C-alpha cells in the first residue's frame, strides 16, 4: 500500500530498472492467469485515495479506481499524463483474496454511485492494515522517525457507525423527486440513495420519509442541507433553509418529529450561530463515557467524534497510555467540549483544558459543572478552561500555562506545529543550540514526561513527531491507527511520546 507515485520521463537505464522491478513484482505476486493478454495490468499497491496502483512495461504508473493489490485487471484510462494515467476498472481477471462484497447497493463504479465511501470493496481488516502502513510511511518519510512499538489498531463496528453526517438536499424538478444523501463519485450531483449502510439503521430508515417530507414542503427548493447529529437518546436534524419557513412547513416538521421517536428538528437560517431547536421534546442531545461516569451534552453543530463506539475506546486507551497519577497536573490541548478533559479529571490532581474557541470553552465549563460529581459519585479534580490561539503558541505562552506532568494533544487536521515548535525551542535553548536572544524558560519549568497525541491527519502528526523527536528531546515510544471511519481512506491515529531525560539534562 503505497502513497501516490510520480515519475520522470524514463531513459534507457530507467527502463531497464523498471523492467527488473516489474519482473520482481510479478514473481512476488505469482504468475499471470492463463491466457493473460499484454494489456492486462498487475495491481501491486494501493494509494492514499484507495486506488489500485499498477505499472506498464515501460514503467508508467496507472492509478485504477476499484482495483486492489494482487489483482490482474483490465482498465480504461480517462486521464493521461507523461508519467501516469488515471483509469477505471473494467474487468478483473484474477481477484484478490482481500476483495469484499460491498454491503451497500449504492457503492461501486456504476453511474450514480455514492461517493461517501471508497473502500467497501476491500476487506475491513485489510483496510486497517493499509491505514497502519500509511501512518508508518508518513512517520518515516515526513518525520524521519519510527515508533519503538506499533500499537494494536483500534477498530469497532464496520457498519452503522456514522452518528454525524452532512446530507445534501436537492429538489430535482426534471425527475419530480427530492434527493437526500451524499454526492455521487467525483460529481456535484447527489446520489439517489434509499438507504445508507454506514449511518445508524434508524437514520438510514429515515431517508425515504425525509425525501417525502421535503417534497411536501413549500420550501423544498430552498433547503440545501440536513446536518445529522445522533446522541445516545436523541437524533438531531439541522435543516438549513435559505428563506423563512411558512407555518405550514413548521407544522410538517413538528408532525414528522412526532411520528418518529427521538427526532428533534433544529433550524439554521444563516450561519452556525443561528442554529436553534424548534422541537417541544426537551430531551438533551448528549453522549456518554460510561467508564468515567461522564455524560457530555452538546449542540448538533459542535465538534464531536463521528463514531461514538470508537470514541469511548479512544478516550480510555489514551488515558491508559498517558498513565496519569493522582498527584499529577495534566494539560489537555485543543480540549473542545472536554471529551478528554473530564475523564482526565477523574484521575489527575489538576487539569487545564485549552481551546481556541471562547464558545467551546464556555461549553466545556458547563459540562464540567454538570458532571461534578460524576455519575459514579466521584468529585472531579480542580479543572479550568481557557481560550487561546494554539496556532500562535510561543515558548513564553507555553511557560505561562505552567508546568504539567502529562499532556494530551488532540488538534484538528492542521496539527499542533506551533505547540511542538515552542517545546522544541525551549529544549534547543537549554542545550545551547538556540539563536542568540532566544527566550529562556525558568529553570524550574519542566517539560511533560509523557505526551499522548491524538491525530486526524497522519501527515501533520508525522511533521510534529519529527519536531518532538529531533528537536524537542522526546522519543516516539508507540504509535497506532484508529479506524474512526471504516470504508473511507481517512486515517486517524495516536502516538505516545516520552521525554528523554538525558537529552534534557534531567536526573534519571
């Protein structure tokens, strides 16, 4: 499973090397099927976009939609460049043992196929293995580091896992039909979906009734989106509408909610700050972390993990790897609603949660108050929350937040570069490698002994890992993938960093 390849125009030496490489590949993958034609392709890898990777005899790379490693296939090219082509699978002559039969009728290469999933044709265990390989490749090629230990992948249900989704809505006048769902593959058009295997079944069962509801509304042409947010007891549907809704439409929404238990309607007339609930049902939208006795209320537009089953394991595993002791202070960077902060407060002496959004900070304070004491009857450790731009961190700001024994870092896709760089700058100054005039941290400020980094982007994790390992005085003790999004190419992961006391000049 290789990342996207690019090649230069080959000369004679290159062609000889390519021929030798292809010969080796074919020997490794076994002989071609009986009766193989010269234009058949051996797929030897998969790229980061879940396309099969093959090479022609001249070394040209072919990226094939729908093909898997170990397969001999025919394909039709639809885009050609000097050194590579993009193609679509037309026939499988020798099938991979890793090929799976998709559970969803809307998945595939056919016209109108849904683009929400890319990997339903690949066995789920092989999907996890591919993502592990992606993480390893990124750590090595981008961060120039390897983990001392590869952690067992975290994975859970392969179907019905997606408790959050943004569903597009369109009234197609020519078809006299309303479509609700994800976009078609490589298209701005909405797939004609009657069900969805990755949505919870009760939500999948709502797709056709929702189509009928929107079709009956006066505003059917001005409602472009429904955002889904499932809680443990409530299914919130946020309807984006471009024009005010009529009383008749409001009545229709209320009737729909009354007919489908647990459904709450929220409206969004403009930006995210305009989202408001119109349902008379007072049930709280929330999810639980039973191991810690925590219940997290949230609004449907707040960031929460898509997969609640994995999130519970993720939190538990992260805290287990962090090894928090009762006498320790912990900082939770990019704390959000307190998904990690509140569980940390069941174990630590003191916790600080830091987030970029004042709104989320206020929400996390409320969640802390609502869970103190928690459902197990335990009083949470003193916990404070502050808002700060974590993409502009400096060594001075880092020190101002005080020393902590452990860090939990859970950034967005952009990663935690500024935070990692600030820590690296302090270390470089202490070992005498900083530029003249660099900030000098107080001698009594100590870096965290352990950092657990939760990532939704292996590339930015690898970049930050390179900083922590090569410039900040840490070892990458362990890393592993988290299969938060089965059947997609999205890779989430966790990494454990441990302070190298010898490099920091600290007593062993």
